[in-house]
C-alpha cells in the first residue's frame, strides 16, 4: 500500500479502535501491487522471528472474489503456531509449500457486509485478526475448510553437477537473493563449484561466511540468515556506490547457475575453467 497515502494509518487506527492494547509491527508496505509471490517470500522469511500466536495480516491482492468458479474468500490459516489472515488467492499455498496447516477457515459470511469490499484489509481482515489476538475462537466467525487455492513459484532445477536457480528478491542494498538453499547446495558435498550469473565473466567460486570476508567493493556469495544463496557487493548499496543489482545488471527472475566439478567429472582440461 506504500506510505504516501492514508491506507496504512487507517489500518492501524482500526486496530487500535478495536483493541487499544494491540502491538503492531510493520513488516513491509513496499510489496509490488498484487504480487503474492513477493509477499509470501517476505513473510516466509520473517514470521518465525515473532512469538507463537502472532497474527499476520496480509493485505496483498486482498479483494475477495465471490460467486465465481475461480473465486477467493478471506480466510484464516493456523500454521507453525502462527495465524495468517488474508484473501485465499494462493498465498497460503505459497507459505505452506508442501506442508499442512494446523487449521484453515474461510470467512464466508462476507456478503452481509458489502461495504467491506471497498477496503477489505481494514474492514474484513483487521476485525478477524483482532478477534484472534483477543483469544476468540476462529470457529465462532469462520467455517473450517480443508482446501485452499493453489499457486506455484519457480523452484530450482537440479541436474547432474548443476543447480539452476533464479533470483527471487532484490533487497534494499541491491543484494540478489536466490531460491537456492544451503540444503540443496549441500547435496554436492564439497565439490569445486562456480556460481554464474548474467555473463560468464561474472562468477564466484567461493561461499563466504560473511560480507567482510572479501574486500570492500568485491563480489561475494553467502548463505544469508534464511539460508538462501545471496549475491552481493561488500559495502555496496543502492544510492551509494552501487549494489550487486546495478553493478551486474541483475533482476528478479534472472537465472543463477552453480556448476560443480567433482573429481573425474570434467570431460576436458578446458571444461575445468
């Protein structure tokens, strides 16, 4: 929703009006409009830092679609001890991945409040979230359901001596975060490797433990706090001296390859380089 309009303040005001003791933490107001993949990435990487029982309100692509074969209702999901309130537009599936929730409910009595569709995050999600935070059982205002809308994102491809992933997020510093996990990388044990992106001239052949293991201005690859491969420039940042995105021309969706060279796998001397 951004921060230049009144929308965020209206949401917070509505929460405080319903419960003056509420504690509100902003996660992000800079998700691209209607981009549930970016929203799920952001939330999946942060929700576990909050205490169990936290209620997360997701106001991305929030307007319900009723009386349609491909419709979407506002819903509540209990997963990993956390509550998520959002429109069932596929985002629950993206957060769950292959896992199952502890509970899932549809807020299906939305037609009795048609005015709520004008600002559903405030008029539908917030009242539900406050009730949950106050200890009111979800079953009292929503109906248990065992299906949710599916949505899919691109996963890394694993081939012989190769991981082909992609950039899923560019952060504030211009660091390029990929969908390649430490767990996936570890399948190749300790084979020599080369991380390739954009052009073959751009490569990294070492995983560093932190940014400062290379000199300022040098390219670096690390597994970040969420154990995802990240390509960065040490001490580089947007608006300062340039981040990895601007210096290497990286964008969300770009392919990142990790080529491994286990002993005996090189077909020629040239293929080692």
